[in-house]
C-alpha cells in the first residue's frame, strides 16, 4: 500500500439540520486512481466540496500530505496541489483551447513571466495539450468543442496547474460511448503521475476502468474494495438495484 496522500476522518456535513455526510472515513494513497460511486444524493459532490474548501464540515478532519485542509480557503487548497472539475463548465468559450490551458497554467507562474510577452507555448501547456489529445484543435475557440472535447479541456486545465490530487465529478456524464472510452484511457494515463479521485456511477465504465472503489450511500461509506468485490456485494446491489433484503432473501 502506498503512502496516504489524503486522509479523511469522521467527516460530517450538515445543511440546515440535514446530515449530507454522516461520519466519512476515507484514505487515498499517493498514485491511486480511486472511483467514488453512490446513488444520487449520496454525498459525493459534498465530499469533493469539503476537500476543496467550498463547504465547511460540522466536524472531522481532512489531511492532505500532512496538512489539515478544513478551515482553509479555496485558493489556498488549490495552491497546496488539489484541482477539481465542477458539474458545470468553466472554460472560456471565446478563448482558444491553448489559451484556456495557458490561463489555467498561469496561476503558478511568477509575475515577471506572466507580464512578459508570451512566445510559443510553455512545456506545461504543451504536455497538457498532448495528454488530452486536443493538439489538432489548439487554436480553435473552446466554444466550438464538442461536449466530450470540452470535458477533456477542463481536465487539461487542471493538469496545467500541476496538482498532486485531481477530483473529477462525473467526467463522463452525457458522453457518447466513444467519448467514454477515450475518457477512460485519459484517466488511466493521468493516473500514472497523479492521484485521482473520480466520481462516477456508470457500472459499465467502472468495470472497464476502475480498480479500487468506494461506495457512498446516505452520507456514509457503505463498501470499499476492488471493483469485482464491490459489484458482488449484496449491500451495493441493494442500493443500486433497489432490492430490499426481503426480495434478496
Ligand atoms: N448547499 C446545500 N444545501 C442543502 N442541501 C444540500 C446542499 N448541497 C447538497 N445538499 C443535499 O445533500 C445531499 C448530498 O448531495 P450531493 O453531495 O450533491 O450528492 P451526490 O453528488 O452524491 O449526488 C443531497 O440530499 C442534497 O440535496
Ligand atoms: Mg454530485
């Protein structure tokens, strides 16, 4: 087992008296590609929101590479090396693909470099462009991209910020079969040098690309393990297929 990069203990989130997270423990090792699944309303996005400083927990701890994250500001958490996607798009439509990547990469650049007239593309941007496979569209405005290409650009914008941990919230939602496959391959390739947590509940996608899976249900970790064990678990089947214990018996 690799060294833990993210260690969450006893995490609770309460919205107006409603417990969205009810004591979550989660450990993700450096270099892992972890899938986080669970029915709608399970608390998956809330968990990402807490890790990234968007939502304050009622209690619990979130340690990232030895630093406590809860109570820290969003921008501070980004600078510590955590990047996330949102369920809604954040690309600038009028800017080209490469300009979007350049802008995302810019936040780490020292001021003199930022102010200097830019010639060509930095290594970081070139690498991100290559990773997401949009080199042929580098100079097209992001507004012309297909839904899938836009998702890949957003992932590229995260990579350009050189995070250690990437949190991707339903990256294949609304994608075609072909786009899903390309995204699965992209995730596999990104996971070679990043730690990645992916929220996704498409079982077919999971079977193809997941190894370690954490199942969240009603704000708690229900089951954790490799994809085959998780799929075979009767508690997971119950949650996903809506089977009651009586029917299953
Ligand atoms: N800002 C909020 N205020 C009140 N309730 C919220 C808020 N955000 C999420 N919730 C509730 O918390 C639960 C978990 O939501 P969410 O984390 O978005 O689930 P998931 O991403 O797993 O579908 C849901 O019941 C949702 O309605
Ligand atoms: Mg969600």
